[in-house]
């Protein structure tokens, strides 16, 4: 993302969202899928930056379902397809 992320602030916003947390089994599956995706990115020479890893680690810790995690990332990036009603504050590029 090449932006400075305040993971604690993002975590507070995520915790304030009304969403169904994944079960322990679902969260474990999502962590495994995430690890596979990161490994594939590294193989392709596109390893995540430390801030990006911290963001995705936090989303897994909070048991955020993958579709919501994607929506959160889009909102953080200020992407035009981001859900306007999602209560996540976009970050600014440095």
C-alpha cells in the first residue's frame, strides 16, 4: 500500500463495525488462505510491506470475514468502488 498505517486506529474502527465475526474454524481457514496468498506474492516478487502485513494480521485477529476485509481495504485506499457507508476512515498517501 506504501502508506503509513495506524493499525490501532483502524482496529478501533473495525471493532466499532456491526459484523458477524468468523468462528474459530473459519478464522483458522482464513489465516491459512492468507498465508498461502502471502507466499504466492513473495514468490512473484511482490511481498507485502510490514504495514500491509500488520493490517492483514489485525483483520485476521479480529476475525473479519474476507469480503468485509476487502471492503475495508478499498475504503482505506479511497478506492472509487469502496462502500460509502462503511465507517472506515481512508488513509492518505505519504
